[in-house]
C-alpha cells in the first residue's frame, strides 16, 4: 500500500492527548483536528500524533497516510 500526501488546508484545533497506551512512550501526544486535501478530496480528520511528528507535518505542509 502506498502512502499518500494529505495537504493541510486548515488547522481546526490542537490539544494534548493522553490515554492508557500513550503512557508506554516517552513522548507527548496531541489530538489534532485538520482539514486536508488529497488529490481534491477535501475532508476533516482527527489524528493522534506525537509533538515531533506534528511539527514535521506542519513544516512540510502535509501528512503521510
């Protein structure tokens, strides 16, 4: 399966995220609501990412999924 680029069109919200499974990691997680565009398919998504992954996605302007 190939990963696609989902371009960030709008950031709706970013907030800290904690769940039982996140306690296994030494990183902080975020719940992110964004509007993305993937080949003209514009949708709103809610994703869980680490702070580091989120900063990289913002810098690039897209997520890989």
